[in-house]
C-alpha cells in the first residue's frame, strides 16, 4: 500500500518536472537562438545525458535532504526559544523573503566555494564544471550529491534564523519562493545569451557573471563568482571577477568520465581522490 503511494508520488514528481522542462525549453531555446553569442544546437552533444540529470536532480537531492534537515530542525527546536520563532513569524512577509534570500545566498556561496576548495567535495562538483559548452540545461548537469550539499548549505541559515518551518502544517511560502526563484535564476545564468546589464551586473547575477565561473582560461581566473544571485556577495568575500569580455573557453582540467554512469559512480570510489581541485588563487581580481 505504502509502496503504491510512493510510486504515485514519484510519477507525480516526474510529470511536474516534465511540465517545467517543457516550460524551460519554450523560454530558453528561442532566447538562446535569438540572443546567443554563437551558433549552438539545442539538441547538442550530451543533451540526452543532461536530460537524465535534470530528472535525477529533480528527485534525488530532495530525498537526501530529508534526514539531515529533520535532524537539524529537531536540534534547533530544542536549542532555540519558541519566542524567537514567533518573533520571526511576526515579521512582514516581504521582509522575511528578503532575509531568506540573503541567508540562502550566503549559505549557498560557502557551500559552492567549499565544493571548489575541499577535494572530497570537488570530485562531485567537477561533473558540473566538465561542460565545455554552456546553455540553460547545463544547470542540471551536476552530481546529485553536489546539488544536495550546496542546497543543504543554502538551507541551513534559513532554519537557524527561523525563516523555514520544517514542521509547518501548511505550505511554507518563504522557503518555497526562495527555492523557485533561485532554481530558475540558475537556468537564466547558465543560458548562453549575450545580454549585459552594465553596473546592475554587480548587483544581480547574469549569464556573463556565471559564465566566468565556468571559464577554463587560466589559473588566475578560476575560483571566482560563487554566488547564485547576488554578485556583491562575491565582492564582499573577494572572489568577484566580471570583465567586459566573455570567457574564451569553458570546462575544467579535472579527469571527469565522459559518460553518465562514470560521472555518477566515479566520485563515490576511492579512485576519485586523484581528481584535484582547480588551483586556488585567492587574489581578488577586479
Ligand atoms: Zn562551481
Ligand atoms: Zn554553473
């Protein structure tokens, strides 16, 4: 009985993801065609593998989050006075949303940065950086453990500051809005559209900002632009790099398997310890 219910719920998630996929394709395929920096096919190399990643990452990371978030929230409820949560809940919705976006961004920034700096995490994150062509669908090309870790880091501050209520009986609108906004902003910043927004680019992440995160143009420009939505967070932590030009080439020198099965399984094996993180260069280039 329980199995049948889980199967129905899984089917529901697949349908939901398929609808979102159709929406993303309808939005981004024409945008990239019209405003693309160069000609790139929609059904390019590895499109099918990235489609598998899309569905996999729509389901697996959420499952991986259940246990650690339950433990975290149970711990926080023991340690934090109830009055604090009531106080946070009494704040205006827009203010809670702004706080949640900031908390999510700073947690996500460090989760992403650690994924570059800590060899054990880089072996998973290297899959995302193995893409040598960028488009909107590359957002989904990532190891589920990598997505889980960064999302977990982004979510922890929301729980600590009472901006997400894990045991809420009704829909928790603030974390849901943050999740939807940050997820779909990620598709935008991966798209290979050539729009530039001048000074605004230092406030809100654009494709150029995130494309520089994917560059493989030399060690001095690696490990920059870790933020998901707000480049000024990178500025605060000394990792912003946003010149007028676009990167010459994308990808990384990490030894990542070319096939989907290898990319998913290799990071789980001891042999993955030979996947070195990109050379760290902490000097802030501006
Ligand atoms: Zn990265
Ligand atoms: Zn990316």
